[in-house]
C-alpha cells in the first residue's frame, strides 16, 4: 500500500504539471481501429469529434494547424505536457489530454485510451 504522504490527487498533479487551474476528467480519447481514427468522447454527449491517427502523431511531434473533424483544432500545450483540443458548439469546449497518455495510445494502438480533462 502506498503511504498517504506520497499519494497525489490526479487533478492536483495535473495542475502541477500544466501550471493551470484544476482539471476534471470529462471524457476520453479512444482509438477506432476500423477507421484508423481517434474518437473524442465526452461523458454525456458522446462522440464530439475525430482526429486521424497520423494527425494525432503529428501533434505529438509538435506540428501545428491540425484540425478536428467536424470542426475545431488540436495542438500541443506550451509546456509540451498536454494535448489541447478546442471544439466549438454544443458539447464542445477546450479539453486537455496528457501527452504521454496520447503517445501510449498511439504506440499500443488500439488497446490503450487517454483521459480527457476539461480546461476551464
């Protein structure tokens, strides 16, 4: 068992890593092996966007100007620790995934997922 002194509350750990307000988990990034895309899924509304697997890999390699289907953008945070997804409209908003989780998801495709946090 881990000592209580060494336990981190995930939102506080993310605050420490990203240097921003506390983030709350609101969904996930889930691989879709049939279409070779990453699904952006929010708890409640469901799927609100898709990113091609190659575009997700390009984001990890610091490329900019990547689009989310049907609308929105995705990019790396200034610190490089997060993948920031901005989707306009109902159910959309500004979301952050831990870059290492996204990398693991792409590396171990399609077995891994990445948590999605609301930034706001």
